[in-house]
């Protein structure tokens, strides 16, 4: 049995990996980080730091550059549109394929490799991999079994009865004053205004990249989107959104969640 951490590099999966490193959870064989190549620099810096703390390897896998693929109107197989769930003029979201194609599938491919399967080789019927998913007690509703019979999902933070807040406290005790990264794509349409505002003030480079991307998707060179699409839920260009009021402070913070759960795949 191979024990693998699905490492999103957000709060929960970071703490789960470090708890193993501190002997508070059993030692896994490795962790896997799926890189959309569209995360803020602070996430990659956090991952570099985290990797240096862990006594087990972190495999970084990628299905390509999500941002560039979206702008080019291709998906990971070069066939159709790699859809980020943009807000669409008139209501609703665009199709959500990014998590499956750029996060779940590259991890699955690596899991197959870890148990020695060749391309298209049939997977074993029995469980060969235990995949640790970083879900805390406040998010228990997101627990889902693996769709592959040979992979068993487990939730060590649930077993340890840890909430997201417990994870934050655990990290603060071990690594005082060290910030935890907020792992998600720079221009994810699930960002709330608290996060957009924080990015605009504290990470202006990422915000400028998100603004550029938001403007570019409406040029829609690939012709894949029939209606105007926006990264901000107001369906206004991101650069025109006023983030100064604080009324939205109580809204759901996407970063209480990992991307996998948010996309519901
Ligand atoms: S963070 Fe957002 S844009 Fe990135 S893969 Fe997840 S849902 Fe898609």
C-alpha cells in the first residue's frame, strides 16, 4: 500500500503534511502537488519552503499552463476549451473543467505511475493507494470516496477532529509569524472580494496579471465563449471593480476550501 498526500499547498494540506513530519500522523510515502502554473508567486515560495521541511518527497506534476491554454482556447488534450468557471454576462457560470483537467487528472496519472502502471494498462481491482485529502471537520460535507477502486481516500484531519481553525493554531504554534499561503489560481472566479482586495493591496503583480487575463478573455480570440465572460462575480471588468467597502467581509472565503472541493468533481 502506498500512502500519498494530495498536497494543495493551502492551510489544511500543509498542516497535514507537517503533522506527519512532526510524527503526529503516520509517515506517508510522498506528496503530490498539481501545478496549474497559474498560482501566485507566494504559493510557489511556500511550496519550496514546505518541501524543505518534509522528510518525504513532493512530486510536482502539471497538465500544462492553465492560463495560456484558456487564452489559446485549448484543453489539456488540445481539443476543446479548457473552461475556468467564469461568470457569464446574463447570469451563471461557464463550464468547470479546470480542476479535473489540471489538478485531479495529473495527480491520478502520477498515482498510476507510482504503482507501476503503463499507459492504458488496467488498474488493479484491490486498493493499492491510500490518498490523504486535507479536509477539516468544518468541511466534512466535501468528503467523497475516490472514483477509482484502487485508490482509497482518507481524511486524517477529520480523524484527528481538527477544524480549519485548529490547523491554523497548530501551524502558529510550530511556525510563529510564518504566513500560510492561499493556494488557488491567480484569477479564479471563486475569489471573493475580500481576497481580491487583499491581492490588489498586497500582491499587485498578481492582481495586474488577473486584470490582464480578465481583459484578454473578452477578446475571446478562440471564439469558444459566445457570451462575455468575467473573473469577477459582478460581471464587470476586474480593473473597474471598487473593493473599498467592507460589507462583504462576512462572505464565504473560498480559501476555507481546497480547489478540489469547490469544483465538485
Ligand atoms: S483554483 Fe479556480 S481556476 Fe484554478 S483550477 Fe481551481 S477552480 Fe479552476
